[in-house]
C-alpha cells in the first residue's frame, strides 16, 4: 500500500486559487485611521503594485509566474503521505493523510509565498525587503527567497524566539540575511516598547511594527508579511490544490481538514481550495487549530483592529484578542499572534469554517507520537494540527467511523529541539485561558470612524 | 527543464548490490588476535546471523526484506536533482547532479542501513542495540530504526559532537533512545581513556569500543555499526542503484562521482553500483573525498589495524592513520575516523577508486555557495563532496569540458548551524596535515600473526 502520493513537476499547479471568488459576501475592506476604506495608494509605500492588485482581486484564478514556479520546483510539488503507521498506532479506522510541507529548504510552507513576494518586488525594482519572524520559519523563508532573486533581506525576529532558536538566525545568515532581536532600538516602535519594558519578550505584532516602519521610510525598501494578508493566503493555496489532486489519485476526498492557525496562511493554504467545493455544496469540515494560550478564533472578538501592536497598519475586521495582547511565551512562536486573516475571520464568523484550541503539552505529546510512528519530528506549530487529528482519529476508533482526515504538516521541528527538550524535562506549562489579559487588551480596541 | 528526477515507490530497488561479486580479487579477511581469519562465530556475540552472512557473502544481489522496504518508503526513493542553479552560479558547462539523501527523517543517508540492521536484530530476538555516533547522524538513524521495530537503543556519542550538537541528542530522545557523551565511565574502555585524559574530546574509535564492550557482555543486546563493515556498505548501495535509474531516465551517465568518505558507507553507497559498470569496462571516475585533517586514504598506510581505538575489534586490512590517531576536532564529525572500509581500501589500493582531501574552510565555502544556489543547507560531511564537485566544475569552466558530475548530498546541516556560525565568525581552522601525530600512531600498528 502506497505511503507517498507524488505529483510530477509538470503537474504543479499553474494558478493560485482566490477564495474571494467563492465567498458568499464580499470581503470587509481594510480601513484607514479616518474610518474610510484604504485604497491601493496607501499600501504602495511598502508593497509592489502586483501584490496590491492581488490583495484586492476578486478573480478566481491568478497565474503563477514561470519564474516563481522555477524556484518552487526545488521542492514542489510536495508529497502527500498516507499515515499508515500513525493509524496503526492509534488503532483507528480513520484514514489519515498529511501534506508534507517540511520538505522546503527552509523547512516549512512559508517559502511558497516568500518566493512569490520576492519575485514581484524584484520586478518592481526594489532592492531590499524587511520582515518580522516568530519561530524563524518566515524569516528563513524570506532570506532564502531574497537570495534566489538577488534582494537584500533584514529580519526582525521576536526576542523570545531569537533566544530559543539561535540556529535559525545562522540559517538566515547562510542565505545572506541580516537578523535583529525585536524590539530593537533601530525604530521608534521598538524604542517605545523598550522604554516600557527593557526585557520585552517581543511579539509578532511588535516585530511587524518595526519592519513596516523601516520599509515605509525608504523608497528602495519594501515590506514582506508572512501571513494574515489576502495575497499571502493566495500564494499558499498551492498546498491545497496539490493535496486535492493527490487525494483524487487514490480515490479519496477528506471529511475533515486540520491545520495550525496563527495568522492563517497555513490553514488558508490547505483549506481554501477545498472551500471552493464546500461553497458548491460539498460536505467537508475545515478546522483551524490554535493554542489555548492565544485563542484568537475561539475566544476573540470579531471587530476592526490593527494588524500590528503599535497601530501602524490599516484596521482589519478580524477575530482579535486586542492588538496589544501579549501572548504567553509558548513554543509554537508562529501561533503567537493576536489577530487572524480577515478572510478566515469572515468565513468563520459566517459559520463556514470551524476552530478548536489545544493546550501546549497535548501538542507535544502528539508531536512525539507522530515522530515515533511516521519518523518526521514536527514543528511545534504543526503539532497543533496533529493533536487535533489524533483527537478525531481516537473518536473514530470509539465510534467505528472510517473518516478520511487530512492535515497540514507545515514544517519540521529540527530547529525546535530545545522546546522538545523542555517538554521532556517537564518544564512546559499549559497556560490557563488568559481571560483578564484579553479583557484588558480588548478594552483598547480602536474606535472605527 | 526538470529539477528533480523522481522514482515511484514501486520502482524502489528490491535487492542490494554486493560489490564483492565484481572485485578483481577476493576481499582480505578480518583477522583475530592470533593472526588467523575470524569466522562467523567470533562475530555472533554482537551481530545477528543474517548480518554476519551478508558480511561474508559473495552473492551479487541480496534481497531487501519487504519489512525493510516498508519503512524505507517513508522517504525513499530519494530524489535526484539537477543542480541548474549551481551550474549557473559557477558558469560551468559541466552538468551537475546530486542525490538528495537529506530527505530521511534523521536527515542523512544513515537510516538506509539502520533500518535493515534493526530489522535483522529484531528477527533474531534481540531487545537492545548499542552504537556509537559522531555528528549524531548515525545515532539518530539507529534511534529512529529501533523505534520502528520496537528495539531499545543506547548511543555513545563522541564527546566533542555531544557538546556541538545538543539538538541531535534531543532528537534521539524523541525517538526513545538513551544517549551518553563518550568516553563514559560505564565501560572499561571509557574509563581507560578518561584515566589518561579526563577532558577527552572522544573519537569514533573510542565510542565504538564502548558500544561493543556492552553488546558483547549482554546476551539480549547487539551492536550496530554505522559504517566501515561490508554489510553496512551493502545496505547503502540502494543510493547508487536509484541514482543510476534516475540518470538513465534523463539519458545521462556520470563521468565522475564524488562522495564524502569517513568509514566509507556514504561513498560506497553511491559509488559501488557504478563500480559494477567500471568492472565491466565502462570509463568512470569514483572519487572519495576526505578532510585534510584526517586523510586516511590520501596519507594513510594500507595495513592490518583495529577498527576501534582500544583494540577490541578484529584486525581489518585497510588504509589507516593508526587506531590511536586522534583527529583534530573538525566540524565534519562523521569523517573523523582513523580507518576506512576494507572493501574501499582494497579497491583504492588496486587503483580502481580515487581519493582527494579538502581543507575545512573550503568545504564550508562550498556549502554556503550550494545553499545560496540550490537552497538546501548541507551537512559539513556533505560539503566535502560539494567542494570537490565545485573544483571539477570550475576546471570544466576553464577547459570547456561538458562533463557529467554526480555527488551524494548525504545529509542536511540543520543540526550543524553552530559550525556555520563559527565559520562566519572566522573561527574555523584549516589544520595542517598532522604528520607527527600520524607517524606516532602508525608506530603502534598491531603486529599480525
């Protein structure tokens, strides 16, 4: 029985899928400080024209440039796996499939959009990209992509991850990037945070503020975001498109899809191409999995809020814990984000997507079970999807249901071994739902209009 | 133009290739302390019968058990890459191909034999395996393989690597193995080394002594070796067999093959299946690449010597720097071995294989050039093959020759980023050829008979 379902390079998707074309309602617009919708011009200081077009587009299919596919084929199409050994270990009648996005040189799904963004910026004559990174997967991805197209890259890495994941810094450097621990004193945003807390652990929100501030102030420099925005999720839909083809090759279609959800590119990437079927009447459950310590969809509020911690970005209507919510220092750094993609938030609000939250130790238990059965040691972000899949597979073992489950193995854990080490040492905590902190940060939601 | 040349799971080789069948002379036998050839019985204390049979076999093809192929297909067949971007960066007319063995869950080619060894030991009723590891690639591989077949695993990790590569320890632990920094005070061998030098950096030779000592003293425990022995090289020939098929798919045949060479399983694995053609008259240059700091083939002596540092193993006729030679603490831990495979040594002595030595900084330069062009950050061991390939590709750029070059990308460098860090900091040394140390250790070669 086959373990890996492979596509040929010639079968790599030629177009990205734009979920906006199949949404029941038009997407909520980003708003400026005046409460009016933000036009393309407001974004032109930090993004190239082609990406702004994609951000606003309602076209169902958008062509992937040949130059982008040329780089993606260094690791794409990525393999789809049938998790025979995990199924056996769980003694479940469920069929478990996973899309293995850990095969990229940066070790996660993030280069799918990094390569596209670097390409469009290069075409627009940009010399340098700034960005933020949490666990370092996005920073590595943009460092790799910048190198592939000859762009300089400057990365603001969340302070707690900078300490926890020193090897990621060196990897970014190997691809030629410059890396700072954020907050830094290189920006106004960083200095304002450090003034309040000189030992700040940082957050994705703060790092975004720093990277945006620098990009906005230099004409030859643009900003690249690793998640949240429409064009980022668009570039990730290659994952779900491939998975759909691969499942069809073995005559399968998933009943449920699980993916980690921080800013949403991981989940949107695998789930959106299946949402197209759901919109057409197909029964499928698309489940975003988040940490209980940063429960944006499951415990947040659907409201207009800033994308960053300081308030430099336009307001987006999204599930949010408040832009100044500071998530606990959990080991899935990529999921420590106060908000969520506006597209995912809207569809979730309309009841078309599901979400669950999983505590930290359960995710590591799941990751180790996965490593012991399937071999691959997963990233802490990915273990969220694994934990949710295992819950469902165990449920199936009780009920006897032979459901087909698909999850996104978004990355490997090779740079997260200190986190595993701490798990083994019994040092990982399951943070309680930070009710008071969320209440306080939600009180700071911006007034619209 | 294709980047990856892929085989289907159904095209995975069904047999290993045994080079002994095509050698012009029978292999030199291992000798006991009395100078007489060692029979199968002498090995039975630490190896299962099937592996001893393979060690002695002259059959050309040996069937790969279905249970072994079932585990190998978690990552095999591995992709063959055409290095379009590296070629372009070097502006060379040479065609460069590489076999990507970094795709295994342990990140190197080592699981190819670890899985086979775990299987045969399990079949023989063994409960536990002991082993040594340098950079940790072998230790991870046997931890993974042990887990796949339900065997306990105890790993003696060379002290310098134990410090340099802490993440590998955690990875072994994730797969359920126990790991010690060698030399330990758990064995006579370890204690004798520590008595002389309490801060010993350790070596593969010492770690082997420790693992063998424990396996020999317990009936339910066997020993697993990651390189050097005939059966280990046999299991790695799946690499070269696949590569040959993959090159044929694009109408190519290599003029030269490069692989790192420590104990020889990396080089033997990719080169031996092509040696079969060479023995039949085909022109091909098979090049073992070693570090200048541990130049076994290029500066050693062809003589009977122990495989370990203490003198517990049978004597093998091989190129050696002397069993008590202590190589400098270079970052390619897997290549810090005083000896070499008897099969490779014999063929090299007969002029049928080539060897070159490359200094440490050149290998890191090559590794970074590879990461910047092809994306993948290579293991320090693998950078030896890359450096040699780049030398040849640059030579081709001067002469205009359009040679076809193949190298073995034996592993990724995700657990070696501290080494890259030290390279960037200018802290890596190119050790002079350690002439005096080698002269001294060669003076201790055992007398035979």
